[in-house]
């Protein structure tokens, strides 16, 4: 007959109870920190929208607005028109394409013709000589603008972004102080369809709050290159496009260069509107994987904890430990709704009224985005190559790009890579468009 050991059983139960309590406490701390970060990031964005930046200038300088074009997306004409409709006394618009076969050219010429009073140029890179064959296609495309620009202030504006008529004025007013190196914008998405809903949720609840908390709370230069304004002379002193042209995260590198010079990055008050109607789930996942690969290389320590920014992930973790799935997922759904409403409210200049159908759509998109985000988060650290505009590139440290297959373009090779020419803009000047 087996001996009974009640005291030993009681001790084992107590140990298990202690381990369970410790695990619950750990999960509670993790959930609390995740919730605190989410609250701080949203509050930083809301506070920014209410207060704005106090360091502004009344001196409105000439500005060159540089827009790289690639293909004629449905929203292109609408976005270009918003650029030409700026309420600003003196600016030029420089539209850049790589070749004369780009389908964006007829759209660009039509919009330019509708605004004859706005100085503008259509710059075709193949008409220039002596340009660098950068691996980042956006940086390669805008070289012609830096050769042709007549202004010290440069605003690089993506062609799928729609801006309000006061955008340029707000950007220039904010860069007035000597301590400001780059001015950028919070972003909200606009478009219909599932791919668009996922893009909009990411811009609304991740990108814009992260910009706000990085720049306003932690004092770090965080930039998303959809809209960024800087001084041409300062940028040239830092190496110009030659310094950043081979990096996938060129906006991050630009922000770090200015920060190393002791200059801040500042957000303007109003969000720009990224047009996402042409986005599909496939294109969304491809872009998310590319961005996740960047973050894993630029901020590996922070990348490890990214899933904890998703309320549903934290709720699942809490439910697994506490076994109270109802309470855990109730908290997760509530957190999703509050995050969506707070972000949308802070980014919408007209403070739209919400109805339940909007709330449900935003909630479903947010939940799906977080679930897909976990999958992307797991895959990205193990990926080494990116596909970008038909080119296969290897991503190295700090997101430097190296070609591993011949590029699908007929652009001439130029002078040796990574040498900075004596020209203050970082380019040889014999290449003037004809």
C-alpha cells in the first residue's frame, strides 16, 4: 500500500500557486506597460494637434516642391492638383520621372497646363547626364530636381499624398527656428477596399502616434518621407542625396543626420492624406514586410516588443495565463475601439461624427491588421531581400541596399559610388535638362 504524503502535496500546490501568481503578475505588468505606451502615444498625437509647435516664423521663403512620379495611379491627378493649389506666395513644383515612357507624364502635363500661374517643370532623369544610379528609386528619381531647384527650402512630397491648401505655409512657418532641421507631417489614409482599410488602420494607429511620441516625448528624429521639408544647404553639408541614396529607409537616415547636427524634427499640426484606394491586401503585406525588415535592422531591441503594441496580442496573453478569456478579450476589444477613435479624432481636422458602422469597420480592420502584423513580425528578421519596382535587392545594415540581380531599367552608370562631388548639392552640374 502506497504511503500518503499530504504535506508534500500541499507544498507542491503552494509552489504551483506561487508560480501562477508570478506569471499573472508578469503578464499584468506587460499588459500595463503596453497600455501605457498606447495611451501616451495617442495623447502625444492629440496634444500635438491641440497645441502645435510654438516656434514659428512669419517669413515665407521661396520653396521648391519636389514630387517623384512613377506610373499613373487613379489618385495621381487629384494629388497633384492639391500641390498646385497651395495658398503660398512663392513656390515652384518640380515633377520628376525616370524616363519619357512613364505613364504619369500625360497626367503631369495636364495638371501643369491647368495652373499656368504656378512655376513648374517636368524633369525626365534620362535627359540629364552625370547622375548617380542609386538603389533607392525615389532618391534616384529626384536627382533632377536637386539639379534644377531654385530655392534653398526643399519639400519632398510623395505623389500619392493629398494636402490641404495651407500645407506648404504651415511647413515653412514651422521650420523658422534655427534648431529645426526637418519638418514632417502626421498621416491619415483615405480609400475604399480591404487593402485600403488595412493601410489606413496602420497609418492611423501606428505611424502617426509613433511619430508624435518619438518627436515630442522621446526627442528622437522620426520621419516618414511622405512629406518632409528641409534646407537644401544644410542637407548638402550632410552629404546630400549621395549620402542617403542607397538606403531603403532614407527618411530615417535623413532624420538621424540632422539630429547628429543638433537639429530637431518637428511635426506640423494638420495631417496629410495618403491616398490608398489602389492598395490591395497583397501590396499591403509586401509593404509591411519591407517596413518590418527596416525596423528589425534599425531598432532591433524595440522590434522584439512590437507585438505588445497590439491589444489583441496582449489580450490573448492575458487570457492564456488567467484563463479568464471573456475579460481578456473584452479588454482587448475595448482597447481597439478606444485606440481607433482617439487616433481618428486627433487626425481628422473636421472632427467627424462617428456612427456604429464606422466603428465596426475600423475595429475589424484594426484587428485584422494586428493579426497580420504578428505574422509579418515573425517573418521579417529572417528575410534578406526585397523586391522593389521589379528589382531584387539585398538589405544590409542600416537598410543599405545592394543589387543582386540586374536592374530592369536602362540608366547609364556614372562616377564611382559613395564619392561626394565638390558641388554643394552632391551632383555634377553639367546635366541640365534640355
